[in-house]
């Protein structure tokens, strides 16, 4: 049974004649009559009583009319919703991100997207700082994930974003510039061994030296700065996180010399992205090229 069958049936019901319905629909009367006959064949009973003066519904036709109108309205609503989603007029964008990236760049990118598509609801959820597979992204039910480049996962489609600048946060007074070696000498407050921050440190320094310098290992990235403030050690964090905490007593934000950065990327299941995800990626990459 096709949508056209329901449209033809309801047009005949409203007009009361096949000729009037054919004119309203812009089709020939034989084509309309054939479509109604096909519909009655699918339903298994006559829906109209034909007479020289017009048509009227049978008892089965009257029973069929109400659900037919509801079904046609529902189909039209579904088509409208799909068209709106394709034009990014409504709907939702589901994003996952590593918690370290929630402020930078996720907050910036979500704000940019919202200013352009304010009717789209954006939902952001946390994922662990580790390699993400395509299967995991599907299981999360997200359109895309914002992750560290080294943790994007080989089975996903990735779009690179501008690298994330890092800074050092040291307990108490300190110089405004420092090196990685000087930071780990304070004892490290850091995330687990398979996280992006630890991977970065191990890539630039001896892994054994980094592991020996760990004072506190914590899965909750939001706990890192409070731990530094309370004297548990020093930390390497995104520069924007550090800047937001620069005025807090008990710590000093230091620029790393040489400059330190982490690669960041958008990861998503392979295939055609949703319309909202495509627009988000376009805005993210446009901003990167400015």
C-alpha cells in the first residue's frame, strides 16, 4: 500500500465523485479508478459503493477512513521532520568528547554551532581518554567524538582540528616559563598511563622517568587542579584550563619551553555523516583555517 493510495482514497471520499477527485489530484479518471481498485484489492473488500450519481463509503470504507487519515498525516509529519533535519532546522547533535577537551575545543565549537543552528539540541557526553573504535562510537549512539589525535582509533574516519596548546601548573610561586623536565621534578599529578597526557609526556621524555615522577594518578581530570593547589604535585594541562585557574591562590601557570601541543581530531563512524554532524565539521574546520 502506497501513500498515493491513501491520497486517492481520501480525495474520492471528500469529493464524492471519481471525476471530481481526479480533477483535484491532477490525474486521469481511469488512473484514479485503477488505483482505488488496487487499494480495495489490497484491503480485501470494497470501500465505495458506485452509482451513476457518485460514490459513497461502504461500512468497511467508513472504518478505513479514520486510520487512513491518521496514517497519511503521520507519513507527512515524518517526511517534514526528515526535511527539517536535513536542513538542520531542528533535531539533535550527539557528541562525545574526552573530558580534557570539554572546555577547549569542544565548548568553543559547540557555541559556534549553536549560534548558527539554535534549534538543534546539542548533547555532549564523556568518554575515557583511550583509543575509540568505530564500534564503540556506534554503541554510544553519537554522531561524532572530539578526541586526541593519537586516540582517534584506526577504524574511524577522522578530521584534524587545530592542536591543543599545553601549559604547566606548579604549586606555589614559580617562574613563568618552565620545561617538561622541571615540571616532573615537582612530582606529577596526571591521568592514567593510556591517556593522551601521559602518552604525550612519554613521547617527549623517558617513559620510565615519567612513571617514576607520578605523585598522583587520577581518572577525574577536573580533580587535577585542586590536587595541585593542595600541594600534591605539578601538572600539564590545556592552556585554556590553566588560564582559567591563573588567579587561584596556591599555583602558578607557566608557559612550556619549548611549546607543547597535543593533536586533536573529530572522529566518527565511517560513512555519510548526519546533516548536523556535517555542518558541525564544516564550522570546526572553517574556524581552523581563519
